[in-house]
């Protein structure tokens, strides 16, 4: 397994702020979320809790967006590897679940944005979380994983699995599309 990449939270936040400008997030969210009126940057504390941007809507609660900004769109040069990084463990050493598996995360949507191509993917977080909780161990065995080291006192490792986007959408459809059932003979006679 390759050596873990080393990142700091503040470094990743600065990168995200520098790249995912409000104009880019505005264009995506205002164009895709019904009733969206404006997009506002969350505070640093809100960011630590999973909200990078707030989508303000007329007369209803705002929606929380967690943006996953990537410099390079790997799929642009490796089309067979069109995947999303899903965090399995947030802090490996303490056994803390990754954000993708955390049903307590107060996020409505996850927005992946690839800077070099402008490509994006927007998924409702509760659906993604439910599917991830069901499939993460299987996906971890089936697809490549990568760890990341965050220095500090103490430092810690996190881990993600790279799952093909088509597989994620297939599982969301399987779980949430509903399965038509036929009434049994006993149910029809009632």
C-alpha cells in the first residue's frame, strides 16, 4: 500500500476556499437545487462540522453543502476509473467513522468538484450515507483504498475507498427506487 498522503485541515480549507469560488458553487447549486436563491460560505466552525456552503431558499430552511474539491479529475485521463472518494474512517486510530458513514453529519448534499475539468457530482447525503453504511466493507475489499495522514499532536490517519460513480448511483437506485410488490392471494381476497 502506498504511503499516506499528508494534509492539514487548514491547508485543505485554504485550497477549497481558493478553488471552489462562490461563483462556481453558485452556478452549480443555483442551477440544480429547486428554489435556491443564494449561496453563502459557511463559517470555519460550520466547515469543521460538515457544512462548506449554505443554500438559502425562499421561506424554507437553508440546505447544507459539503464540497469535496479536487485539483485533478483523474477520470479525464483514466476514464475507467471514474470514482468518488468515500471516507471509511475519519480517525483510524480511534475507530471514528468517516464522514460518508456518519448519520449524525448535518449535511444535505455532497458536491464533488474537479477543478481542471469543471466536472461535478451532487448527491443527497442521507441516501449516500445509507448506501455507504450497507456497502462500505464490501467496497473496501473490492475497490482501492488510500490513507491520509494529518499531522498534529497527535497526528492521525483517515482512510477512503474509491468507488465508481456508476456503482454508487446503482446502489442508491436499488435502495431508494422502491420495489413494486404484488399482493398475495390472501391479500387480494380481503
